[in-house]
C-alpha cells in the first residue's frame, strides 16, 4: 500500500526516495502518527515533501491513493471532465456575435471547443497565479475582456470541513506549484532563483595560500595578504515588451526585475513594443524624452551583459520579417535584423514569454522568435526562469 | 510520549505538532519554511520550552561557513604567538575555538539547536553539514579527536527560501511549511498574546489586517509578527475600536500603519487607494 503511494508520488514528480520512505516507516513504528488518518497525512507530508512547491501535488496524490478521489481539475487528464454543455454556455456568454462569425473562419465550433476546453483546463491552474490568460492575445477568438474563470468551480464542493482530512482535497498550497505561471505571490520565489545565478559571478576569496607564500618568502615573518571580498558582478540588461497584449504581464515583469535591482548591481532595462527595432525607451510615461537608439544601447553595454527579453511574442509575423512591419512606425530594417544584432552582440541572451509554452505553437510569431533566439525562449514560470538562468550562466 | 503541543503563547497547527514530534522521535532535523513573520524562529524557542531543553541559537549570515559551527582553528593568532615566543603556542588545542554544534554535542543534557535562516549562507553550506547532522559527530583534524554527541540535540532549521537547499540535505530532514494562519487561528493567536484585549478592538483590527493583506500589490504583506506589534501599539494608544471601522473612507489608511506597512511604496499605495475610495464616495 505504502510502496504504491511512494511510486504514485514519484510518478507525479515529487522526488521522494527510499530514505524518505524508510523515515516514514520508522516514524509510524515510533507511533508518531498515532493511527489517525490526519496525523498520518501530516507525518507523511513532513517526511516525504521537501519543497512547498510540491505540497499541492502531494495533496493530489494523497487524495487519489487513499481516498480514490476523482483526479482534481487542472490535471492534464481532466480535460474530458469539463462538461460539453457547460462549455457551450460559456462560449455563448463569452463571445460577441462578431466573434462568433470568426468561429467559422477558425474551422467551426467543434474545433473551437477543443481549444477552449484545453485552454480552460490550463487556465484553471494559471489563474491562481494571478495572470489573466485568455484575452491577452488580441488574435484570440475568445475576446479580450471580462472573462473571469474564478467564478467557475468544477467538481468542487461548496462546503468544506475544516478538518485536516479535507486539506489535501482543498489543495491549499496550489499557488505554490512550480509549473504554474508566476503571479505576484510566486514572484518572490522566482526572484530567488535569479539570485543563484548571480552568486556564480566572480568568486574571489580571502587568499590564504598567498599569505603562506608571502610569509615563506618573508623568511617566516607574518605577511598577511588580503584580496577584495567577492562581489556579484553579473550584469543584466532587460528588454521589456510593453503595451498591447503585454498590458497584463508587464507590471508583473517590472516588479519582478526592479526587485532584482538589489541583487544585480548592474541591471538596466529598456522597453520595446512587440519586437525591438531601432529605438528603445526607458520610461513609458515619458517615452518621447527617454528614447534611446538601439545602436547606442549596443555601444554602451558590453557583450558581457546578459540580455533578457520579456515579451509574449504575439504579433503579426510581418512585424518581425518585413521592413515597415511595425505597428507603430515605419521601420527601415526588420525586427529580425535588430534581434540578430542584439543577440549577436550580447554573448548570453534569452527570451522569457509570459504565455504558456503550449500556446506558443498557435502564434507564428512566437515560433519565429523562438527560432531567432535559437530555442532560447522560456516560459515565464518558475521552471522556465530556472532553465533560463542555467542557460545564461553557462 | 511527552510531545510538543500548542502553548498559551504559541498556537501550533496539528500538522506542525506532528512534524515536530516526528523530528524529535526520529532524531532528525526539522526544516521549517514559511512567510517571514509566521513564527519560524519562535518555534524553536517554544519547542525548547516544551521539551524543557536549553536552546542554542546559531544565526546564519551570508559569510557564515559550516566549519564555524563545528570549530575554528585560529592559525593567525598561533602564528603571532609563535613569533612572540608565547609558550601557549605548543598546545594546538589552545587555538581551537568551539562552534555552536560542538557546544550542543558536548552538552551534558540534550539541547535544542536552532540553525536560523540557513538559506542566507553560501549554497554549499548545507552540504558541508550533512554528515555532522546525520551522525551527530565530526572530526577535529588539528587535535585528531572525534567529537560525538553525548545526546543528539533536537535540530530546528529555518529557511526563508532565498536559496534552494540540496536534495541530499533535504532527504535527511523533516519538512514543514508554515502556512499563513486563517482568520480563526489568527484569533486564537491574538487571544494567546493579548488575553485582556477588548474583543471589539481585536475583531476590528483583524478585519483591517486581513483587508490590508488582501491587497495583492503589496511588496511586503504584513504577517503575524506585524499584527502583534500593531495590536500592541493600538492597545498602548488605547484607540477606540470605532477608529478602525474601515467603512469610513477617511481612515482607509489604518492608524499607526507604520507597524503593518514596512516600505514607502506600500504606504503610497494605500494613500492612493484611500484617495480613490474618497473620490468614489463623492
């Protein structure tokens, strides 16, 4: 029974090992759990879960293994559980007549249903993180405004007992799961992850060998050699997509990285719209005065700066590959060229996309940029940032 | 088994009690994480009190090395003594400075050892303590002696999640994440700390407190310790509960907010919100 539980945990991606399993068994032998289900739940959680991001998954697995519960919503496998009829109602409520007409263009209602179903399943998890996902694309057939999935509860009872047995069912830790997109609450965690790669900067330490050498050279008279304390020398250059479809994300991004200022002594940021062209700016409110030529940015900041682009990459492909394709002005050179210049100049660069990875495929522009970035586009999730920091610090 | 329970001054949830008791019974370190101000450090004090053991505190800083917890060999002063011809120099043990772990291991009765904010230290720090915390022994190279714990101390480790801890280290610990208390628990906590608080004041203050917390844009959400500080201030000032009624838009910034909001951006945010709500009233 318990072995089965451990295996289920491992399948769910919780790194519980034999050591932890034995600890749990020993704990039960010592009578810590006291033959109560609640206490067993607490004990096994303390023994098997070592990261609060896994608590949610643990609750789900515990629920499945010991209660035979239905898999809670938000599971990849739970899509089918969303009732068709309810979806239909949802669509009617969501779409204007005009948009309904567009449905035909997209391949009819059935196909749309599939997308919506999929999107809703994804959104369930994501909304907890605080990002509004549907309606950011502009090209999305689901409309841009007024959709709030929070009001919808699937398969969850209204009244929950306060008892601990119900805790795993309530999944109170759900917004700490690592694969859910970053919201304001998860932001701190993600930030810490950036710190790790910052620490790998210059590592100069107090120089004992040199002291010994100097003392020996000095014929035994003590000669202390000091070296400067180690500093974090990682330099980060941040390019933030602003406006349009990014309105929902950019505050999150800016907060995230302005807080990083404390850690990165060299953190500079610039804004662009959809795709970087020949001009960037530093301040959105005073955009005209704060505009900087991209050439100047390339000249000012050396190749040792790590360039991070943050944007949802949702735009018309013309904005990337066509001169004059920008939605704002006439650009002599394509976004592609400018991106090449930037990524060519900075030795390490990456793109963070606040949209979920699964959705990139639906935007030609996202795939295009992904290719232009040489596959270094990462989702703006905790996991994505971790991958990015690994790539950037390589 | 004389276990750890909620006390008059510290309200522990059932899962925390189980985690502490499991760690004590199996003599494993207990790793406690949670939002700042939810009582991680206080937990160690309470556990020490509940078990009747003395507490040894080891506060970790960014410069702390694992070795400093065991012992330090003061080579520089020995070198200096050697050059000055001090007779102490012949005994190397004169230059071994004991660390907190050594103190805890050598003690005549079991201790509670608090390793506070382990995530502040270097990323390799937990790895360097693996064997020491597992076997509760270490070897002093300079004097060729092995220090073995007479009584295995109860080890409580707190982390603010600034760094990820290595898997090997986690595997040896019990883990508990202190969730932010819900309203009911919070009422019990307030009662425990201020038994003679006016019921009405406590209720209004909690209303304001949870309202403040519900503002998602806050940089630093006030936590339990901030609430307790604030209540103490309110009681000292002897403010009537009516002042806290937040339905009055003029007082949308809570009185004595300095205890709740810790940076000026948050205060600005609240001023703006108050301003907006006044506008709406008109």
